[in-house]
């Protein structure tokens, strides 16, 4: 699928706080924990539990969320299709980073081993 400028703008303006509960529901219904979700988010962004809570309470957009993140250098190893888009082909950095996070949450929910998810 082709990503449009409108799609990129929508992702950038979406708040992390609006999506976060869906991440929790997705992983918990598949037998994973909120702690594991936080481990995955921290690996990707560098945000610990305290910082994550601050960002949620602040209702930051994905654009601000990823501007403040220290993206893991191994994030570029995240490949594949998520939400109908091939991650490697996404050019917009914010959209790509949001899809990295979506892919990691998806892998966690599908029961993938943590060392594989964290690209170790």
C-alpha cells in the first residue's frame, strides 16, 4: 500500500496515550504482561516506566514521543509487514517509528520470544 502525506500527518498527530491502552489489551489478551510491553517500549525508545507515565499524562503526539526517544540502533532490524505496510519501504521517519512499535507489540502478542523481539 502507498502511504500518503495525509496518512503521515494523521500518525504524527495521534497521541501515544490514545493508542497505549490498545497495546496493553492486545498483549494481555494473548497472555503477555504490561511489564513485557514496557520492556519492549523501553528497548525501542529508551523510556522507562516513569518517563512513559509522564508522556502518557502529557498526552504527547507520536511526533513528540519519537522526537524525545533515543531510538535503539537495532530498530532498523525490525522488518516485515504491519497494518498492510512494509516497514522497510516507509520513508517518513515518524510513521516508520510508529510502525516499528506496532510491529514489536504484534510480535509480543503473537508469543515471540523476548530475545527475538529485542533483536538480540
